[in-house]
C-alpha cells in the first residue's frame, strides 16, 4: 500500500500492533501495482494486506494464491476479505456536522465510480436532503492523483465548480487530499475559507490537514483498528481458523476534528461572530447568556434570533457544543483527570459534565477516552 497516504500509514501501525504477538512475522512492503505478483513471488510471501483500488491490482492479488485481506472498499464485486471504515456512516456524519454550521447549500467533491466515494456521497446527500440544494463535483482522486495532466484537469474542474457555487456553501470531500487541493483552489480564486466555502475532509491526516491553508477539519476514522483487524484475519487464515466477522468488518468513523476550514465562527453577522469568538477564548468562564448579551448592542431576544438564523440553534446550545468539542480534545491527551477536563470546559460539576457529554456523544467521558486507545 502507498505509505504517503495517511490512512495507509495508520493501517500499518495497526498491523504492527497486532504483530507484536507474532514474533516470527517478517514484513515486506510495496505500492499496489500490476507488478505485484512477480515481486511477491520473489519474496515468497505467506499472506498479504493490500489497499486495492484498481481491477488490475485486484486480479494480481487474487493470483498470488495466498491469504489476502483488502483494506479499501473501492471496487464493486471484489470478493476478497475486507476491513474498511463504514463509508455510509462517514457520509452521514459529514452531513450532520455540516448542517450544524447553519448553511443552506452543500457540495460533495470525490471520485465518480470508486465504491467508497459513491457510498460517502450517497449518505451525505441523504443527510442534507432536508435542508436545501446540493452540488456534486467528480474528480480523479483515488485518493491521490497519478499524473500531472490529471492533476491539471482536476484543478480546472474544481475551479469552474467552486466559482459556480452559491456562497456560502459547505463542501464535503471524499478524502483529505482533494480537500487540501480544494482549499488551494479557493486561495487562488480569492474565495474565503470558511466564510464563503467551508471544507471538510476524511482521514484526519496530520500532514494534509496541517499543511492546508487554512488547516482542514476532517473526519477521524479508525484506520489503526482497520489494520489490527486485517492482521487478525490474516492470522485466522494462516492457522486454518474460521474467518472472524465473516471476512467483512466495517467500524464506524470516530468523530469530526474541527479546525479552521469549518469553524462555526465564520458567520456573516458581525455581532454573532464577536460572541462566538468570545466563547472560544473564554470557554470556562461563560456561565450564563447574559454575559454574552453584554458584549453586543442587542437585546437578548435579538441576539438569540440572529444566532438561530445563522446557526439553527440557541446560543446556549452552541456554548455546550463548544465545551464538548473542547472536552473531546482534552480527553484524548490523557494528561488531565476527568475533573480537570470538566473544570477546563466550564462545567459547574462533574455530574453535569457527564450528563451533557453523554447527550452529545452517546457515551460518558471515561468510555470515550478508552475508545481512543486504538483509533
């Protein structure tokens, strides 16, 4: 698999984690290509974990006549055992999150025929179908671009598409790589991100997300768990055991990691934006709405109506949402106790923290922290 893709690097991390139980496992690695068969014959492999996104590579993998597990649901009809994220849940999560930004126009940027991209697109469009219109742009990412001409053509396609979009529009991209390119296109065109175009990717690839301008929000997926489970299946096959999960395991995505490309604060209303910025800077100090009303020349009712119009929910709901998002970040650092996290996020008590966290995340803070052990 291609090690320059963040998802694959994390899959390899999961494979390595499982291999610590198998001290006799020796690894070779190569990019997926039609030359795979001859290379693997030379290595005399016992099994392989492959990232298969073309028919030629799928055929080559099947011809190896050894146990093979696939880690991408890219091809329709590929019969190999599969471990990959639940792409329908990825699309659904993207739609739910981007709707929360309060925009009425949405876009999807991805591959037209790869199975995982189609699944993400379908679930995303379904999730936003009750809001307003959606726009689709198909480009040749798999998730990388393979030739310079393909790269130029994709940029031309994206430029025309972005220029045609109503502003503001929230765009969900199939992966972080096209999301970063989209951010570059917006920069070239002088289109403000996230004020005019909000951008959400998938993979939470540290390199792609942090090198983007602005840094990309992205859906974090359990790639290391994918690798670990793929290695478990390989071990099953090598030992003649029944293949766990019947050879098909698709864990749900983890969460949206919010960065500057989709921040809630990118609203048109100056007074609402001022209040949102204040909440971010003083999250532990905000204890009642009156503190926020005092910041702007508006009555409480007028401010609440403007927030509802911009973001589709109440001002206090936004305070709680920002607290929970901050809590998620702190919980993953494993440096603070739960009480310290609760205090840092401004909750009046740990009991209140637990109750609100469960409401927003579906589990308590302790369970959330444990789930981050292998993702």
